[in-house]
C-alpha cells in the first residue's frame, strides 16, 4: 500500500523540472498537510479519552501507566500524525526552494 506521502514524493520526483507541475503539487501537499492537521486534532481528542479511561485503572506506578498508554492505538496514531506533519513541512520547504530555483533559472537570474 502506497501512502499519500510517498505518492507525493514520487510525483515531485517525476516532475522535478516543471515549475507548473511543482506549483500544483505544492498546493496539493499543503492540502494534505491541512487534512492531516485535522486528523491530528481528532487524534488528540481520542488520546485524551484513552488517558481518562486508563486513569480509572489502578497502576502501581506512573511508568506502568505511560507504558500502557504508549501501547495504545490512539497513541500510535497521534505519534504517526506528528511524524507525518514534520515530513510534510520539510517537503513543502524543499518544494518551495525548488520552485524558486526553477523560476530564477527561467528568468536568467541563476
């Protein structure tokens, strides 16, 4: 299964020298970032619910509570969202630099 992130990276690679395509991809990546941000908000809410449920159980230590929480699906989804958002930020930054570089080449400023 191909992730949205790997799909975007392949599209960028395939269109590395096309300003128009890269600009289009930049907006698509920004859209993906926004959708993932929405997902993260939902994930944070679910994580809070999971923590409340775990707090009702009796644990011998805080470490035991944390270990149980970190094994939960809610925690893994939240962690995944954080890593994906960071990746999208870096992709957008690199994509912007590449677009500006291509524009400079076209205008003869490079």
